[in-house]
């Protein structure tokens, strides 16, 4: 009973740290409320800043991708109870994110600046992106995604069951609405600096790369069901937009 309670407390602490890092990321990318953000903080030599920032983002990418793979999960099962695996992933991801926020070096060279209606439009898209990202986690199973469901199931002494394949709401439009939301939030800004552009470009490249492995794992788990889903639903760009682009190109 004690070990099950510790697993639950561990999951709750991990989730609390995720909440802190997620809320801080909104302020970090949007340059609001938080003391240090993508354009606010100690800045130095631009070349040094590029290297440091790329190393920080690479650390997050490596941790995030390696720990998400099936092979790593099998290896970590030798040391961690199944109920702790997702919470550990969430905990380490949150810590790496907080390290990135702490050590990020702003590069303030302006790339674009907008005002008036265009600025408000970009701000609206930015907040829409965060809303899509957060809402998409609740459309599948928010508490499973961040390790709480597994811990509560273990606390009750029940066996952790796998998740069935579902495509609710936004998942009928794109296969990865969470990533779509994050990309919108990263790119939509009325004032783009070189540091922000580096952040957006690197994270876009990582998302496109990491999704290839994610799709492979989903095919391995759900087989023909996911293959059919891939044929029907685009990865990130809603089909309506793709059709418009095709129609425009043919005219």
C-alpha cells in the first residue's frame, strides 16, 4: 500500500511540475508575465547565444524522443514500475524545459514587426495555438498522457490497461492537433526576433522529424486501423487548406 501511495505522490509531483513548465512556456514564447522569456533576459554574443540555445533545444529533443520510444520503455521497465514510466517521462521533460527557460539567450535582432490589424491577427493565432494544444490533450486522455491515470489505477490495485484507438473532434481534422497548436503558438507573433525565429525553426524541424517515429510506433500498436487513419486524415495541415492550395496552383 505504501509503495502504491508513493507512486501516486510521484505522479502528482510530476504533473505539478508539468503544469508549472507549461504555464511558463506560454509566458516564455509570448514574452508576457514571466521574468525571463524568449526575448527578455541576459543577452551576449550572438554566436555564443545560437550555440547555447541549440544545445538546450537539442537536449530537450533527445530526452523527449529517446524516452518516448518503445525500446527505451522496455529497458526502463527493468527499473521502473509501469505506473511510474509516464510520470518519469513527464518529470524529466518538465525539468529540461525549465532548464531551457532559465539558460535561454535572447537574440534581439528584429526579423519582422507588425502593428494594427496584422498584429492583433497574429496575437489571436498565437493564443488559438495554445488553446488547440491544451484542448487536444483532453480530447484523448489528458491524465493518461501525463501519467496520472496509470498512478491512480495502480493505487487502486488494478491492472493498467492499454488505450483504445479514438479520433475525437480535432483528431478528425489532423492526426496531431497538439503539435499543430504548438507550431501556431511558436510562429504567430507580431514581433519576430532572430532568437524567436531560431526557436521556431528548430522546434518545427524537431516536430517534423519526431512525428515520423511517433507514426511508426502508432502503426506498430494499431496496425491497419492507423494506416487507414493516415490515408484519410492529414498529419498537420487540415485537408481544406491543402485543397485550396491545390486549386490555386491549378488556376
